[in-house]
C-alpha cells in the first residue's frame, strides 16, 4: 500500500540548534516527494520538492532534504532553527509533478524553545 | 494575492444543511484538488478536477459529497445533509499542467 510515515509526532528543538524531521514512504512507482509547512489556521506552504537528479534539494527558509532511495526516506533538515520555524510539517508523495493525488504523512509538530 | 483563494474561511452549519465551499485556483493553473484534514491527521485526498471534468474522485465519499469546476468561476465542493463527522478543514490546491500543488488557507467547517 502507498503510504507516508512521519515517525515523530512532536519535536522540540532549541533555537539555533539543528533540526531533522524524518519521512519514510512506501510507493510503487517513482516517487515525487514534497515537504509542506503549515502554521496554525493557515494553509500549506511548499518548502521543497524532489523530482529527479541531485538527491539533496534546497528549499525556502533555509531548509533542505535528502532523498535516499535505498532507505525510502526523504528527511528534512535545517542547520539552525529560528523561533518562527515552529509549525507543523508534512511530507507528501505523488506519482507526478501534477495531476495526481498527494499522499500525506500525519505531520510532525515542531516547537522551538528559547 | 495571486495565491489559491478559498472562501469562506469558516463555515458553520447545522446537521442536515448543505455546505458549499469555493476555491479559485492560482492564475494560470488548470488543475484543482480538494483535500480534507481531520484533527491529528494529515490531509486526505478527495477529488481532482480540470475545467468541466472530474479526473479522479477516488477519495470522495460515495454519498452527499460532490465537486465541480465549471468553465467559468471557482471550483465548488458541495456537502449535502451535513453530519457531525463532516467537521474538518477542507483545503483546495491548484497546479499548472506541470508543477507542484499550491494550497489555499482552507475552509474550517463546523457542524452544530
């Protein structure tokens, strides 16, 4: 079955510390992978995407993610977290860039402590 | 704001009433998607539409729910005879022919 697993429901990180959010996927075809961020009461904002090519992709707000096919993972990282990064983060997988349903993980809530 | 526009942002209905949720895609986007988000859950796909066509409705409940994307005007997600379990946040996304989906701010539907 096609699925996305985000093992960590809630993570707390100190401001200025590094961050890694985990994402594992199960998908029958070549996956197109996405990370979105959602602030309370808001919609989802696209952080970055992976379609093909370089397995380390850069996104907005200083985030990056690495695609590891052998581990079926697409972990999100940031070297130094800011208080404004506190939000919920969703990993998603689809069969194409557009025109298909995205399958989302249940999300990881990030809290940032001072 | 050139983003995906959803209205209303909040909608309250009594059991048995109808709910209509509207979505205007980003300029130049021809694909519209609807997702539902329940508390403590990620987004679940409902339906994918292009102008005047439903392409994939595999995530839509078989009864009471319908969606359209007319030639003119916004996409509409319609829920007839709402029940308490329909309370959720409903998100619309749009994309161009090639490119990622961009999401609106959602409609929070509450059923009394």
